[in-house]
C-alpha cells in the first residue's frame, strides 16, 4: 500500500517540517516539545520500515526513486533513490534518533524545544544524505547537517563547547568545500550532477587523482581518519549525550558512505593507485589511535578515540577491496571486505551510540566524565553495569555481538590481500580489549570509589529502554547478520563490478 | 531626434524624477509628527517605479543608444527598487529614535536610486558618469546626515575625498578610451576595442577604469574607505549604501567592461582576478579582527566583492549571470544583517558591537534565528541563499578553466566561516550581558518584513532556480 507514496521525501521532510511545531511549542512547555518530537521520530521510523516491503533486495539498482526538476537551467534535479546500503543506513538513522529523543528526556532541561527541533532537522538532513542521487542535492544535505550539529554542541555542550563546535564546523567545512570544486569540475565533464552520470564519465589518470584527493579530504575528515581526526575527541567530549550519539552512530558513517558512493565508483583507478595511502592511514588509526585511547582519563574521550579506531576498520575494508579486485582478481573476497566495512559501520552505530548513552547515564548522575571519579559502580547500579559490560564486550569485538562480524570479515578480506595488513589490523582485537576492559575495570568493578558512587540510583525505565533497545540490536546482528548482508549484497556486488572496470579516458 | 518611444522607454526614470521633486515639496508642508506621510509616499514611489519598469512597453534602447533598456537593466532596477524599499522599512524606527527622521533622508536615497537606475541602463560613457555622480553625491550627503557626530563627519569627508579621487580616475580613463576610439558610445567602443591591433592607449584607459571601478566596488586594494564609512555612517544609511549600490556597481562594471571594452577582455580579466584574490584575502582576514559588527560586515562586503568579481572574469553569459545572481543575493542578505542592527538598536544605544548580540536567543529567539540564517547565508552554507550564489560563481570560475582561482576562493570561504560563526556563537552560546534584558521595540512592519526577508534566504531553496533563470535569460542564455 505504500508503494506509490513518495516515501523518501516523506522520510526527509517529515522530521524537518515536524521541527516547526516543536519549535513553536515554546520554552515553557518542555513536555509538549518532548512528546511531539517523540511522535515525529517514531512516525519517521515507521515510515522507514514501510520502505522494506516494496524494496527488492536482489536488485542492485536504485529503488523508490523520485525525480523532480530542481534547477532546469543547470540540469540539477531533486533526485532521490535508495539501494540496500542506503536502506541499512537510513534504518540506523531513524532507529537511533528515536532512542536519542527518549534519552534526552531527562538530561536536557533548558530550551528543550530548540534541542528537539535541532535533532529533528538533523535527522531529516542525514536521511537526505543517504537518499540523494544528485551530487548537488547530496552536497546541500551534507553541509546543511553542520548547522544543527553546530547549535547542538554549542548550546547544550560542556565547558569547552564553543571551541569544540567551532573546530567541528570549520574542520568539516574545510573538508567538503574542495569536494564542491571537484563536483563542479565533474559537472562540466558529465553535463549534470546526476550520480549515475558522474560514475560513467570517463576521466584521465591525472583528473582522477585530483578528484580522488578532493573526495578524500571531504570524507576523511568526516570519518574521521588519522591525521584529520582531531576535531572528533573535542566535539564528542563537549557535545551533549544525544549529540555524541548522533555524531558517532550516524554522522561518521556519512564519511564511509561517501567513499562508497563517490570515491570508488567515480575515481576507481585513482582509488586503486592510492589505496595504499588510505590503507596505511587506516592501520595507523587502528593501532596508534588504539594506544591513544588507552591513556585517556575522560570516558567520552576514550570512546571517541575508540570510534576512530573502529572507523579505521571501515576504511580498511573499503580500500582493501580495491587491491583484491584489481591486483589479485578476487572479486568475491573484495565483496567480503566491503560487506565487512558496511556491517562494521552499522554495528559501530549501535555500539558507540550505546556506549555514549551509558556515559550519559553516568554523567547525568555524577556530572563528571573522569574515570577516576568512578569505581565500583556495579555495587550500586547492577542493571546498568550488566548492560555496560555487554556493550564493552561488543566494543572489543566479542563473537556473538555485532562488533565481531564486521571486524572478522574485514580481517579475512585483508588476509587474502596481504597477511601483514591483516596482522596489523588484528592488533585492534588486543588493544580494543585492553582499553575497553580497563575502562570497565576502573569504572564498574572494584570497591565503591567514593560517596557519590555510593549514592547512585540504578537505571530508570526510560534509560533501560534505550540501552536494552541498543543491546537487542547488537545481539541480533551479532548472532544473525544475514538480513543485513543480504540487504547490502546486491549493491556491493554491483560496486565491485564498477571498480573492476577502468575509467581511463 | 527625440520621439515618443524614447520618452516611453524613459518613463520609469522620468516618473521617479518628477516624484522626487514632488516629495521634496510635499515634505516642506509635513509636520515632523506626520513624517510617516513622507515615509509611505517614498515607498509608494518605489513601488510605482517598479511597476513601470516591469510593465513598460519600452524599446531596447533610446536616445540614440544613450539609454539601454534590456533584461539586465530591468532585473537590476527591480532589485534596486526592492532593496531600497526594504531599507526604508527598516530605517524608520532607527531614524526616529535619533532625530534623523527627516525628509532629506528619503529624498537623497531616492536620488541615489535614480542615479543607480541610469547607471545600470547606461549606453554611453557620459551616462555612466552622470549616473555614478548622482549616486555618489547623494551618498556623501547621506553619510553626513548625522551632522553633530564626529565619526559621521569624518566618514563623510573620507568618503567624499576618496570617492572624488575615484571619479577622477574613472573620468581620466574614459578620456583615454575616448582618445583611443574616438567615441563615447559603448557599442562603438566595443567594436573599436575588438578591431584595435595595438591597443596601448586603450589599455591605459582600461587600467584607470578598472581602478575607478575597484574604488566604487570597494575591492582591495582600493577598499580603505569602506570600513570607516560603514562604521561612521548612521546604520540607516549604512544599510542603504551597503546593499543597493552593489547591484548598481555590478551593472556599471558589466556596461563598461563587457558592453564597452569586451574586445580587450583578457586584459581586464587578469586585472580583475588580481583584485578578486586581494579582496578575498583582505576582506576575510580583516573581518576576523573586528569587534564592531558594522565594521565586520564592511570587511565581509569586501570579500563578497571579491567573489562577485570572480564571476565577471569568466567573460561568458553564464559568468555574468552568476555575478548578477551573486550581487542580488548579497544585497538581499546584507539588508537583513544591517536591518537586525537597527532592530536591536534603540534611542541612545546602537547595538553595533558584536557583543551587543550576546544571548539574543534568550531575549528574542525568533530574531536570533533570523540573524543566524543571515549569517549562515553570508558564509555560504547550504541550504541557504548565499550558498547557491557562491556555487554559481565557483561554477563560472571552473568553467573558465581557472581551477586555482576556485581553490583560492574556497580557501577564503573557509576563513570567512569563522567570523560569521562568531556572531552566531555570541547569540546562542553566550549568556545575556547584565542589564541587557530589554524588550525589542521595533515597529510591527519592520518585524514582519525583516522576518520575511530573513526567511526568504531559506525559502529560496526551492525558488533560486527561477531567479537564476531570469538572470540567465537576461544575458541571453536560453534553455
């Protein structure tokens, strides 16, 4: 029954338009704003589920397309469409946003209506990024996202929020403006901003190299990859819990998504030629950033660094695939690498979202994020401790959790390409376990650290709901990743075909 | 010989001239308490003129090519009239609070509008000069409107001296062009510039003309007057000279450089690209250091002029269309930015320091929202209006095979982000300063119009294609 609805437009505009009544609910009636935004996000989630019945999993093509002329003179279209990769990420977005809204119920008290409205606008724009099939439209969503996030961190953030949010904005803007120049260049080559046209246009080696690096800057900042990651710890630490969750769970994924949508299909030859750069950067992220995480004293910072390390796996999986397809002619394992990267993205969305929510739970009670202020939380918050330990295990990639699946596939693919790369990448299993478990030991276990910890209240119903929802998702895709991989298999197979063919003009 | 078609073509300007004289007389009989009559009459005059421009059955040119009436002139005139009307709405409360609510303000502004209308329709060097001087002389007087203020007078003198110097340069350049080509008519100059094999005298003229244009635009390194004048003039005047004249300056540049000196385009394009890069650098870096919002916006104007000039160096219709789109978007956005300063101002308080916006989100969330839209638009962040303007200019630059210029522009756009974000930071992230919790007392028309004006920056998300279509058609691009 939904087949004829403009589902994607509905998904994008429902939260954005819904932000208006939320904003108008005013400062003095926070509950009205909360319920209204909850209603809107739940509706959005339901609409995103409604995408599934008409969606054909076996088809690699863009589906549920909507195409309207936006700027006729420039051949720019409002063109939306999704394949399995987008669907997975959209579901992650709508699911996480519901939990974020619920999670903000108790922890955001000032200017609730503005907070909720910014969250809703952000949700719509992020969904737009995953749906856009026109590069200019993509860019508008991609950049537009910065505005609500800037406000979210700056208004509801911690002590150094102004520094963090300015750094976040300028860093990401810096990354993407070169992409805009690159896209304009491509426009003159292809005669339109249509993604499919950009993917087909022939490009010489030099052109590809320039474009590849323009895209690399944009997406590497977003992912973020070493050495352009420094905005992330600051932004994460200062952002309110909801902002951190969105940032870690979804916004970082947009970088990985960009590599898959832009870098690989548009500049396949340059991607192959410079894959070693990205692979090296990924390995540094996995190993070096892992060690950096080890020494953090701030819980949020620790999880932020762990996010960078995990996102290193994503970029590794994506670019190891190039070596596999071209040099070793092993497209099947290449598919495994990209699959692994995608599963890792989704799984990291759940796990990091849950970890940040956990820290938020503690922060709401103690108003500190320093590890040394805790200790023995298990004694006063047993239910919380159970869930926290579960997410920590998932974060180290324990089999049975979704954290294991992606990492394992990426390492398998890397092993086929180069055992040394795989060996380096596998380090993460040790370092990840080290920093996560040490965090657990210092925060959760041991004697009760101080009086404040002794007075802690365990999770209330709302918080339990959020964390259990995350936990179920982590467990589901850990034990049964099939639906996820089946959803994304067709477009990934198509992508591997695309990067097999050289574009040399 | 003058004939009826010529007169009909000139109808909007003729009407405006007559109406200004009538308004000047009317104002003599209006008591200060009834000044609203002058105010509404002035807006009505702009509206009628706009209708005449829009609806006129005009010939493409009149008076033997002295006066050109084409799509470019029409769009620029409509935009100038619209922006001026917005300025009048925003300025009223501010003027009244400062005992500046006088008929002269309206009359001088209208004369400046008349000058701009002639300027963008000029088909002859003499017309350009006359239009420009009418605009400039009115502006000098406007800046000095607050005659008891030392800052204002200083700004006016500076503006006058440097402006006169620029006019002199321009005139000197024109005289050399006349010497080289033997004509004042722009189309004939164009033909001569294409034909001339050794154009050294002509090129000398071009240099002086570009310098004069640079002064009028406020492009670096001829920008020295701009921050002082913007800061020193009463905000009601700053909003006027900061918005509509940029449209006129674009029109003048197009007439002089493309219609007139198109034959030596590679030469002036090179000069303009130097000016553009210098303006982007000076404007964006200079703005970072400012604590006065008017001064910051002045430096931001310089950087925007740099962007606008980048559109001109492309030398194709698409480039001019992009530059015109940029000029319109800038003028519309700048009126909101300066309008907000007047919205927050009250008797004895100027609200022109960036710190005066502290905690605006707590005091007036709606206007903080409008101001943040304005700042994001000036910074060129999608999905706001300013982004599409920047996008079109970048596209024109890439089209001209000047990728490095596009990269330079992109780098300075990043630098520029910082100072716009600082205004938003002050409004949203900082608490209200002590004793700043006064209510806004701007009048209702201003609140409504500035809200619409601000929201349009966002709403044009859907409609900018139409506007670009008009600009493109004006330059003969057909789909």
